[in-house]
C-alpha cells in the first residue's frame, strides 16, 4: 500500500504561511531544493486543496524548466474541492465527495507514495481521519507572528513518533514523523 505523506514548511511559531498567504520568510536554497527534488522523485501523485492548487497552478506551468518545475508539471495532481469546477493544470483531476473513501482508494492503488503540499485544511482533515502515514515538518527558525497555522481544527490528541531529522546548513530542520 502506498504511503500518504504531508510535506509542509512551518515557522517556529507554528504557521504554514504568513498573513496574505506570504511565504517570504522561508529559506530557499540549494539544500532545500535538493530535499524537494528527492521528495518529488519518491512520489507519483500530489494532493491539493482548492486554494493551494490554484496558487500552484498559477505558478508552475509558467516557471522556468528545471528539476523541480519539470516534476511539478508532470506528476499526477488531485485536487479536492467542493467549489472548483475545473482543474486545468497538466495531469490534474478534480475530486469531490467522500474524502476518506477517495483517499483510501488512492492508497490501495499500485504506484509510488502520495504527497500533500500546502493544503493545511485538507492535511488536517486527513490527519484526524487517520489517513496520513508520515508528516514532514520543514521547520524554519523564524517567528512570523501571524498567519495560517500548519495544524488547523485539530479536535483530538494525535501522537506522532519522530523517526529522523535532517538539519540543513540554513538552520532549517526537516522533521520526519510517523503516525503512532
């Protein structure tokens, strides 16, 4: 069975993005791009919620070709939305309906692992449903004070087990958690 992985950046004070969806606080360097490239090569499907999908679809098809843009544009993308009518970015599929049932089916299919990027509401919903297998928190040593929390609307205690860490030269730490 394929694993469902969440890979998201987080400020030290717990935010996925700053106010007005800003990500200008995050460290983008070659070592981070190596992590992203390796992660994208280990999956064959990316899951998105509507807002993150629209943000990504507005950028990646027009980004200069490189190892990350090429993967972002070629991988299968599934967007979950109740309001979106079309998903036009290359290799994109729009799904509606029972989230738990749809994710369970995806995990049963053969192939590489599946990753969720951004999409804090979707990731938190799947976390509460027990459908996330691994959570990668890319912790950035900065306090931004306000924004979108990485973990949204969690209404129960969820215990995670730290499997490993990767410290980047920038001070960013990638925390690899498995679900207990």
